[in-house]
């Protein structure tokens, strides 16, 4: 509990960059919001996306995912950055090892909510708290921007499914055969929400 509170305190400073050294990691992990995809950042995000899809994560792609298809996806993200779409990355020793996105609802009657999308961590860096830290970055930004409700969906029974439960998200059900996993098998999808208190700042 103490480590979570410490990180949450760090996230409230004006700087959008947070540095933390998870257990067992020899280099500091930097967490920061990306406002523009430079070529080096794009390359790192391509490798991250391909790695998680190859590992079986159901995030909208079938395997094998090519560098070209991954690049087209990130180009689409670039076009929406700062226009209700936000992206954070975790970086270690110059390598992108994780990322998460947040999309603000653009509808007039939904401006209190945002959707967490594509939480990803390299397979080589899992189990070290990176996913939790990335989620905290997105949550804090949503709170500061006046969003009071977060929603997301993920593959039922997946590691991510268990993670959200562990972090206090509320599971509200699932849809059978909702989407194909990277190997083409239809899987159920689980839906979650989390209420946020308004930022005191």
C-alpha cells in the first residue's frame, strides 16, 4: 500500500514524467505522456504492439502482425493525439516497454467519462508493476481533467481481466464470442468501470 501511495503522490506534481525503479529492474522506468510520435517512438511502439500480439493479447489484431500494419495503427493514433486521445509510455534505458491509451468521450452527455484502451507491457517486463503504474498515470490525468468515470473492456479470463479486478475495477459482465484472439479463436469480452473522485487541484 505504501508504494502505491508514494507513486500516486509523485503523479500529482506538475511534471508529467514519473520515474520509478520496480523490484528486480536495474534501470529506472520513466512514465510520460506522448504528445507526438517521432520516428524513434513509433519504432518502439511498433515493437511493443507486435510483441504483445505475438504473445496472444487480444487487442484488435490477428497474428502475425507486420511492422507495416502496426505502423498504420500508430499513425491513426497520432492523428487523434491531443484531440480527446492520450497516450502514455513506460521507457527503460531508451526502450519503450509499455503503454496505455485514454480516450475522452466526445458526446455531450458523456463528457464525464473516458475509456482506457490497449494497456500493453512487453512480455519480458511483466510482473514488475508497469501495468499498474501506467493505469495510475491515465487515471490521474482523467481525474485532473474532470472525468469521473472510466470504462474498459478486455478478454475474459485473461491476465488483464484478473489485473483489473485486483486493482479495484468493477466487472459488470461479458459478451460471449465477442472478438477473435490473435490465433483466430473467438473469445468472450469482459466489461469494467471505475468511478473517480474529482481532483482537489
